[in-house]
């Protein structure tokens, strides 16, 4: 603590008249303590009471205890001088004596500035004024202290200009007291007058060049101008000063270290801190930052250069000043983090907080700030996820949500959104794992538990799902509204799982007056068809803190009721359809789509009057797009397709819905309308109005090709292949080459809803055979005419009956009944990909009625298709594959033959246009098979060429 250097003899005349603000007990002296402080206090009190003998005695005792404190020696000297003056008569003139009386009267009224002016006037008179001069010095010190007190008051009130003017006066009254110049420098810096502050520092150093605090201020001012070397020299001088106590020296070392750190001078910072111990957090943090800065080099954090903090108090002994270092490094880092956070530089802000924690430890405030920043970053990622989901980009949404969860793992809404994406992607196992993780975060939250129940049920783990449902409903924290919503979803899930009784029992516990409960209760009691398992809807509610999810029944839950209504109409149970339609309207009275369903049901039931009333409420509006989609979801194409058509005719069908309108028309067996919709969808996509992935666009073109197909032809040549269709017991078991061709017609009237009928004619012949006695050429030519049927829309099962017509001299006629099944993936072109997996299976069984002979043939392939690079024709595909072939033919001496091997297929697709995928392809397949079992025909080379249109 910086102690006063004023002349203490002044206290003999003025101490009793000090103002109240300065008459309090002296502030704790940081250099004196214990008995030394008590003796010094008694000495100063005795001096103030003009008991100079006691003052000398107590001051000497204090000086004996603390000989290093120079002001005690000064106090002894002042007291001895005062005692001597009391014993000697005054040598002043009569004029000085009279003037002193006036001065003392002014001093008694604390009018020190007037008293100083009067003393100065007397000193200008001719003659020697020893006593008056001494008294003038004392008065100047008192006036300086009084004026300084006013300056401090003005500064505390925020009036820096007034404080500056007043402090200049204080410094002028007592120019040798460095405390006033320190306060003046501080006020000049506060007023952004760096030049004035530097001039004041130079003046102060000219008076006392060894004053450490003035040197420290001067060093700061030099470094602020960019003169780091000069500043370093001044800081080094300041921290070597021997007139400072331990506390002041500690602060100056901290200030010097801060200045060095701001200049990235870690070496000087460590040198300044070297004598200090890490037990002091101020020291420990700065040393840690200096070490970190030395390791990081120029890329590390550099605190800003800040002025030393001057704190001064005025007690009855005069001004006491100390310099203090700025904020700790951890506080500066935290402040920098707040600044960066305000500029939305969140990653940089986190880096600052991490640095603050490394330097100063993980305080509660830093952890809270870190969590706040992570929360902001998490919300930013969640916003990206919401936008991506709106664009149906689940990959980007997943990436963003994973980041959000990493930033804020305890925010349940992010986890629920991620689980919901797994539901959309039908990755139920992954969703279940995520629900498990969410429940570890908060086991009492019902949302992940209910969602886990659904995910388990979707994987066929119904018993485990029921356990989750029961646990969620048993949660004592459920509000009535939550219990209703969760209960409705669970009732739907139980019903979908075949537990209609349990579903009904749960519905009995819910409010019977609720329309959502009523229609479910009605369908469950009626043993209606089991609904599809639908995922719950997550409703997100914004709060001041975050977004909170809540479980609701599926938004499409009423599709179950709508489907029941249309089924009732299909079986002509109009009364049931109308009754259910009324329940549907009651569940959402303001929803026009439900009123439209009621209108359809009333019209179907012949209740035209009431239907007209409902239609009047609907007005002249066309069906909504939601209504068309609802009808499509419940597999009512006879309702969906007309709805799409009405919307389109009204000019209200958005281009994004053209594809769906096409599928609705296709399901309604409106083939030409479907093709027209699909072509418009293709145009919208190619024009950039409706973004579609390449594969989506290709799938539409393939659908157009299939809808437009009414005929087809193919021809094949195979070497060493088993072709039992050539006729019963053809006997071609050795190396042979066979030819086959077919033409078919697919009547459009019989091409409906994924089912069709083909009428075809086929021609087969053996071109070459190594086995003696086998007919070849024209003699082996066998014709066939027949009909085949695809009876199932969802399965590629073919049933055929054909008449074999002998053409060659060595062929026989017969009747052939056939059944075939095929399935595969990756057998068509895959748009936008250079390679993909291919797998296919073909199996066929047949019976020749006249020959009383049966056969079975099959082939399975698995491989990897890729588009060859280079000069290959466009739409070329190469497929290396493994093959397993098995056949059974009673026409051979050894009916059974099983072989396995590897092969390569080259396929070239062609005959495509803007709207239609390639209609034709050419295949060339080479395989080598090893006999596994049965006849030798299962092994060897197989070469097959096919062209199909």
C-alpha cells in the first residue's frame, strides 16, 4: 500500500478539526499489524492531541518492532521538532504571529485553500518567515488532501471532467506527494487522454524517479503506444523497488505479467511471476496461461492490455494508494467468450471457455456459460433438422440432430426427433436403441418409453411393447390430457396387435364422452378388421426454455374409421357406413374432409335429402388434396382418383401431387389417365418445378412403360441349356444349342390393378446336338399357343395353359400346364448409381398332359451389377454373379440335375424416350457350372443370348 509522504507535524494543529469523512479510525494498514500497528496508532493519536512525548515513545516502540517502515522514523522526527518548538519562544515577526492567528482560525474551519492563499501572501512579504513557511507546507498538504477528497467524490459521481480539474489542484498543492499524481494519471486515462497521462507520469518521475507505482503507470503508457521494450524495462524497475510491502509488490508483479501476456511475451510473464507461489489463484492462473501461451505460440489467446487499477483512500494520515492487476485470465477468457457468443462465433466462444477452465478450473459460472452456448448450438442444429425434414432430407436431419444431441444430451426433443426419423426410415432396431439411450437420460419421461413400445411392436416383439405401454400409462406424473392422448395411441397399438379385448378395456378407462374414444370403442366392439400399426405423432410445444415433445395418436388414426366406412359401402352395408360416418364427423366437426365422407355414405345409402344438406355445408368447393390422399391411404381408389381429377379440373392440383394422382388412377384401373398424370409429373421434374431423385424419375418412366405395354416379343439362343418346353422327353442331354421365340398380346381390358392376361404364340427348335438320334433343325420345330394369367397384384406368380402344335416331322402335340414364380432386386437399371447388388430367382413347374410327364426348372443368381466405363454403349450393365440351378424332368433318363457355378452377364437396355424407360434389352450370359447332384447336364458351360421387347 502506497503511504503518504506529507509532513506529519501538520497534525498538531488540525487533527481535532478534521471533517467527519476523515476522522474515522485509520484503515487497516497492510504493512503494519499486531503490536506494531497498535503502537503506531497510539503514536499518531498522541501526536494529534499534541502529546508529543507520548507520540515519540509509542513511535519509537513501533519503529523497534518494524524498523523497515520509514514513516515511523519520520513521525519521531516531526514529534521531536514539535516538542522543541513548544519549549522555545517563537522567532517570528509580529506580523507573522498575527497572520498565523488568522491562518489557524481558517484552518479550524477547514478553509485550507484560503489559509494557504493567506500564508502565501505573507511569505511574499520581505523578511524571514521560518515558522510561517513551515506552517504553509502543512497547510498545502491539508489543502491537497481536502481537494483530493472532492475529486474522488466527483469521480464516484461520474463527473470525470470535474474530478480532473480538482485533482490537478490537489497535485499543485502538494507536488511532492506521488499519490495525487497517480490519481491524476488514472483520471486522464479514464478521460481517454493518453498523452496527458504520459505527461503527468513524466512529471511524477522527474520528482521521484524511483516511485514504483508511477513507473508501472509509465510502463503501461509506453506499451500502449507500442513501445514494448521500454515498457519491459520500466516494469522490471518497478518490481525491484524496495520501498513496497509484500501486497503491493505482488500486485505490481501481476500487472507486469498481464502486460507481458498481452504482448504474447510468455517468458517475461513467467519471469515476473517466478518468486510468487501457485497457492494464490491470481498467480496460478497467470502462470498457467503463460505456459499455455508458450506451448501454443502465436495461435494462443492473448489478453488485451488494460490499465492498472488504482484504488486510493484518504484517512487521517493522508492518501493511501495501491495498484491492482486486472481480471484473472479465467475471467478475461470468460469475458472474451461472452463477446464471441454475442457475435454468434460459438465455436470460438467454446474454445475460450475451455481455455478458461484449463487455466482457472471448472467454476459453476463457466460450466453454466458452456452449457448455454451448447444449448444455442444445439438449437441451431435442431433448426437445420426441422428444415431438412420439411424438405424430406432425412440424412441431413439425422446429421444435424446427432450434433444437437452431442451439444445438449439432456434435451429430450432432439432425441425424439431422431427416433422419429428412424420410424420414417423403418429402421426399427436402430430406433429402439435410441429410445433405450433416451430412457437412460430420463427414465421418467413417457415419450421415449411409448415410442420404444411402438418400435418393439413394429419388430414383432408385442409382449415387450405391452410392458412399455403399461409402464407409461402407470406413470403417476401423467396429466389427464396426456393420459387421454397416450391412452388412445396405446389402444390403437393393442388393437393392431390383435389384443382387441385389452384395447377395449383401456378405452373403458378413458372419458366415454370423448368422440375419439367413442369411434374406437364402436369399431372394437364390432370386431372390425384389425387396423394397421401406426406410429404415434410427436407434437412439439415451444417453451421459454426449449421445445417439449408430447405423444399423440397417429394423425392418420382416423384412417381406420374411414377404411371401415368404405368397406361397409363395398359390402352394401349402407346403414353401418352412415353410422360410422356420423362418428367420424363428431370426432372433428369442422373438418370438411369428414363431412365429404358422410356425404358419400349418405348418397350411397340413398339418403339424398340429408346428403344435399351436407353438400350445402360443403358449398361448391372441390375436394381437398388431403381428402384425396386420405382415400388413397385407405385403399379406396374409386374415391381417390375422382377426387384428384376434380382437383385437377379446378386447376388446384399442385405439380408435386401429379405422381400420386397417377398412382391413384392406376389403382382405379384408369390406365390412360394414369399415363397422362405420370407424363406431366416427368415434365415437371425435368423442368425443375418438382425435384425428384433420379431413381424416382426412372421408376415413373418404368411404370409408364408397363402401363403402355400391350404386346411383346422375345427370342433366345442357348447352348447346353435345359429347355423342357421343347417338348416332352426331348432327350437332348449332351452339348446342344436351342432356339426359342415368343410373341404375346396383353389386352388392356384385362390389364387391371397389377393383374393381367397374356395371349401368346411360341416357337422352339433344337439347332444343334452332339447326341445321336436327336432331331435338329426344322424337324425339331415345335409351336405353341396359349394364355397366361397373373392373378395376384403383389406377387409375380404366373399360371399358363398352352397347346403345343407340332411343326417339325419329329415333334408331337400336347397340352402343357405351367406355374411360375419370379422375384428379384437390381435386375433393372438403377439411376444415379454406377454399381448395385443384383439378386433374382426364377422357378417353373409344368405338366405335359398327353405325355403324362412333369418337369421343374429353377435358377437363382446373386451378383454385383455395374456400369462399365469407357467406350461401352449407354445403358450397358455387366453383372458377375454366382448361380445355383436345379431342374427335374421326367423326359430324361436321369430326371434330377443340380449345378452351381459362376457367370457373367452383359445386358444392354434400349428403346427408351422422354417418358418411357427402356422397353427392350439384349442379354448375353456365360456361365460355368459344376454338377452338384444328379445328371451330368447340370455341369459344364452355359451360354445364353436373349433379346426382348
